[in-house]
């Protein structure tokens, strides 16, 4: 394969792009040739944006969300409800929940879920620091917003046990059929759960 | 939108990725977070590979293909037939033809095709240097291997006129139905051309 490349430098750049998830060698080549057509300044901006991010990135010491400062924007926002903490897997989930504009509490980013298959145990996650936050007081409710997978459920249960001694309400986000989904195409587990966990109909959805 | 990002550095890196063709903001975020999980050395290798390529890339002074040296590997390969020059649009086309392993001559990379709509005229392309190569002698055949589009055809015709005064055979790659294509799904222009340009059947394809 390598012999086909007219340039070692090109081969190297394509190789680096092709390491990214979902980017094959053809796409990598297309992207590299696109960058090569840009001016030097743009290419430097591209390359350095990633290097600078990696060097200077911080994580909030309260919620472990990505941040430019010691304590992130959300944790230091005085208008937010500090008594509710939403536990999520990663920073993308924080952004997903923020996008709903339905939540005005704080977050706690675990950094993953318990997954023995991948060698990820409770000590690899920010669970102890969650317990510390609850122990420090002021938190009335912890919302578990992890993926609806076996690993997510395991992690939910682990956190449930860890927090059982504290005076804190533990909730889990609702699972059910998605808005716009048709019943006949919904899998039976989801449909079953959404019947078991039905809520009172108040005239609006 | 920007306010949703927990970090300006993250926003910047995602923005740079999202400038690439075919990469939306969601994919950009996924790629940046992937890189963020890699060690510092890998991220530096990624960013610097592009910057180094942009700084140090050379183009062969004979055929204008991308190269690490003054004259590219193909042009300096003594085993190749220097009397045949295949004219292509860009370096990806060189690689495409090389991959067929059917061509042992040299290349000439135009850097595009004549496209008045995009403001690309003959002077923006390496056409004069092609004429110079032919004028210098030694070239017996010029193969036009441009895209089968109006712009490609225009460029073919422009080169045809430019080379009309020289003792050089001008050919164009065959157009017809693709190997494996079914006749009923082939567009009529292609099918028509492939009938007009039929070749003698010799028992093998």
C-alpha cells in the first residue's frame, strides 16, 4: 500500500487521520488534500487547536466536566440549583442535557460506566467524589442519567448502594418510547417498561 | 450555540474539525473527544503531521505531482516509459491510475480543469508546462485522462488545440459501461458512446 503514496509526508498525515474512528483511508486522503489546499495559517490553526486543547484542557474539580477554569461555568453559575445533581457518563451527555434546556441543576461526570469487560471498575470512575459531594451536604436529589444498557444499570445500582446511607433522593431518568416513535416498531422491553412506568395523563404531553 | 460548549478550547478544536468537508459539528465533537482521550504524544503527532506536510510539501518540477523530492519517484524511475505522458486532474487521479498497475509511463498533473464557473482558466492550470514538455521532445503520446464532464471535455479540447502543432499522438481514455454494470441501468449517453466506440472482439475481455 505505502508504495502507492507519492510522498512520505502525505502518507504520514493520511495515516494520522485514518486513526480517527469512522475515518477510512479514502476519507483521510480527501481531508488531507483539502487541508493542503488551504493556506499555511489555516493548517497551523487546525493542527495547533488540537495540540493546545490537549495541553491546556482542565476538568472542573467539582463536576469533572471539561473546562477552561478550575471550576466550570455551570458549577460557578449562581443562578443554578445546587441541590440537584445529574450524574452522566461523559461531557457529551452534559451538552445533550444542556441542549434540552430542561435542567437547571448541576452535573457530575463519571467518565464512563462500570464495565468489567473493558476493565473499567468503580475506582476508575468519579464515584467516590460523587459520594463526597453528597456527604458535604446541600444535595437533595441525585438524578441518574446513564445509558440504558447493562453497564449503565450496573453503575446505577452501584451508586444506589453507595448513597443508600445518605439523606438524598435518588431518581433515574424516564425510559419509554421516544417522542415520534411508532408503537409497532418499538422493542418489547422498552414498550413493556413504558407501560409499567405509565404516568397520570393530565391533558397535555 | 457557542454558549453550550463548556470550554473555549474545545469549541475551537471542534470548529476547526467542522471546517473540513463532510464533517458536521457532531462528528467533529466525536473526533475531538476521541483525540482528547489519546496521550499527549499522539495528539502532537496528529497535529504536527498536517503542519509538517503543509510546510515541507514539494511538487515535482516535471509532472507537478506531490513529492518529497525535487523530482518525484515516478519521474525519476528509470524503468518507466518516458515517451508516454498521462494527463490527469490531481494527485488522487495519479494514485487511482497507479493502482490499476496498467500504466508504466509518466504523468502530468494539471491541478484542475478549465471551469469558467469557478473562475479557473487555462493559465491557472499546468497546461503551458505540458506544452513545454512536449516541445522539449521525447514524448510520443499524450493520454488525456480527465473527468468525463463538460469541464473535462473543454480542457481536453483546449489541450488538443495547444498540442496540434506538435508531432505527438493525442489519445483519450475509453469511456463506456463499467465492468460489472448492467446494460439496463446504464445511462443512454454512456451506452450510446460505448456502441459508437465499440472495439473488435478478440475472444477475451
